[in-house]
C-alpha cells in the first residue's frame, strides 16, 4: 500500500499531464465546490454498458496508451 502523499503526488501529476495546469486546477476547484459522490457517478457512467463493452473499452485504451 502506498502513502496518501504519494497518491496525491501521482494524482496531481496525472491531472496536469492529462488536462494541463489550468484545467487541472479548474477540475479540483469544481470537486471542492460541488458535492460529488464518485461511486454514484461511476454507477451512472457505466449503467448502459455490458461488462464486455467496458472490458473492450479498457483493452482499446491500453492499446492506444501504452506505458
């Protein structure tokens, strides 16, 4: 298990790499300002997709974004 500090560091790095500094800040500001239930959001995000579709999307993403 990794520490909270490392999670925060990696999360911020990912946000900045993905969104850029300004949009990463905008994202964080929205999370702070608005009540947000990640679990509920995630359920709604994938409710119309089958497990096969979700898996296919994950495989496609990994192929397009190799590490």
